[in-house]
C-alpha cells in the first residue's frame, strides 16, 4: 500500500466508514517494519488495540456462582408447558422490579425532602410492590384463560398502574408526596406499563414529560427523560425534548437531552442548541456537547 | 441442557465478556463479578438458549446491560451538585494496566485516554477496534442504529487521536 492509499483509508477510518477488510489492511500496514514517521501516531493506536486484546486474561472461574447440582435436580420447564413458564417469568420480572425498587429507595435515604422515617417508607413500598405483583399475577392468569376477559382485565390493570404512577409523580400543588426514591421507581416502572395501548401510552408520556420538566430531584428528571426516550415513536416526544432543553438549567439534564435529540435526528433542535451555545452562562462541558450535537444534526 | 452442554455452549465467550466488562467498569474484580453474574443468568435460562442464533451476542448484550446498570447505580450515589462526577471505585480495585501491558509510555497513555471517553464511545470502540465485531453484530448487541454506531465510532476514534496527539506533542 502506498502513502496515498494509506491516507485515504486512514481518513475513512476516522469517519467510522471502513469495512472489516479495510481495517485488516490498515492493521497489516501499521504492523510492518517500515511505517513512515507521520503514520506513527495512528500505528500506535492500532498496536494498543491488538495488545489489549492479547493481554486480558480471565483467570477466575466464570461458573463460580452457579450451583449445578441443585438446579440439575429440578429442570426448568421446556416450551411445552407454556402457561407455567409465562407465569414464572412474570413473577421473576415482578421480583426484580421489587428488588430494584427497594434498592433504589434504600440508597436515597439521605434525601432531605424525605419526611417519612425509613421503616415506613420500605413498608409502604413493599405494599405497593406487592399490590403490583398481585395485579401482574392476576392479569397474567386472566390473560392465559380467555382473550376477551383478558383484554378488559389488561385495560383495567393498565389504568391502575397509570393511576399509581400519577399519584407518585404529579405535584398536587404542595410538596410532592412521594420520596425521590419512590418517584424514581415509579419512573422506571413506567416503561413496563407501555403496552402499545394508545390512550394509556399518552397518559404515561404526559406524566413523564411533566416529571422531566418539574421534578425537584435531578436524578428523577434524568430518569424520566430516559424513560421518555423509550416512547420516542409517540408524536410530540421530540417537541417535549426540545422544550425541555430550553427550560432545564442543570448540566446533566442538558447533556442527556442533547444526546437524545441527536439520536432522534431532530433537526429542528438546531436553533435551540445554537441559542444555548451563544449564551455565555452555558457550562463548558455542555458547550462541547452542543457543538458536537449541532455538527451531527447538520450532517 | 446438561451441565456439559451448557459449558461447551457458553465458555468460548468468556474472554470477550470479561474484556468488555473491564473496559466499562474499569475494575478487574468488578468485571470478574459481572461475568459470573452473566453466566448465572445464562444458566437459569438454559432451556431457551437453543432459540438464539448467537448465544455469544446474547451474552455480550447481557454483560453490557449489567455493567451499565452498575455504573448508573454508582453514579446516583456519587453525583455532586453539577451531576457530572465520574465513577470512582476504590483505588485498590482500579484496573492497573502497568501490571499487564508492556511498560511503555504510549500504551499507558492510550489506556488512560480510552478510559476517559464517554461510556458509549468506549463501548463501541471496544466492540469494533478490539473485538472486531461486525456492524450487524454491534447493532444487535447495543440496539443502536447503524448510523449512530458509525457516528459514535467516528467520534471515539477522533477523540482518541486528538488526545493522543496532544500528549505526543508535549514530549
């Protein structure tokens, strides 16, 4: 390969557009003895990637946490008894949800807005989670029996979940009732509520947008933005993000929103971003993200 | 699926899963732990593994998700008012390349530079430039669009180049 060809391949490489074969060619070129000086910087990077690959040896036993004997005695159900398998997986999902919710609540204990003592909080959360589990199990059972009954049941269950979410997240004009931990788990649960049902999706996204814009806790706002991203196919999400971008002054939120707008290829966000860039108060790291984002969207 | 069949099926991916976890978590013990968690989950779903065209791809996605969850929970605990605190694990846990890589300045610099990349860029760079996965494979592992992968990869590669040139010029 001559210098000219090499240079061409190298720029294609930095543009992220090389194929596996072209990268292989570059690797060979860079590992040869007579690499011209000006290519040394690139060659070093390639050499690093090769060395790292050879050096990372996993020495532990990856199966250390598995108890083969115990599980071998009670084999899991194969596809045949599908009813049982579905119930089991819903149960697992609910279990993990409860576990995550409890983990989150116990980590946010020092939240200054939390007025309730620790025990009551966990107790209430357990009740709420148990209720959800009951509903989930009930809905799963119903769904497996008849289609008709199931759909009304499902809709009723959806309604329930949306109401609970509303109660946890919507500000009733005074201080928010639920603690930050509860609000955070409500946001995380919202993504599981989405069942493709138009009206409930609309309600859920409205609640999430409200939370993203107004919640007092930046972590909850950020989680709401990310949850909204799951609903990105809905009409109005892009607009909500752009509005959010102009209202938020927290750098973490700004960066999260910029990233998402770039992902969504939202070109009408460009003017808002340029406005922020022109504003001298904008945080340095956010500026960099803005520049990168604008460049991206202009492509 | 018997124990032996399971091991044959999942063991080949061990190194790749570990390398991915190390680059995301920046800690050897955390990465070892994460891989064991992934293998446990795989064992628990062993009856469904036959349905997957690539168990390796599944395992990589699971590893990525697990690591990102771990990072998020650290972030929620360690954030300061600006909300941009980086993940800091105890210094004894930190992955120290000096033990493994050739005692070579430029290699160490590159290691540091890559660790400072944002998590998504670091991950895509790792999957492509170190593990040589195809775009299709990366798409299914990360749920990113092809275009997004190209863009992120480009940013990551350029980022590494810029930082490296800076340190290069200071010598």
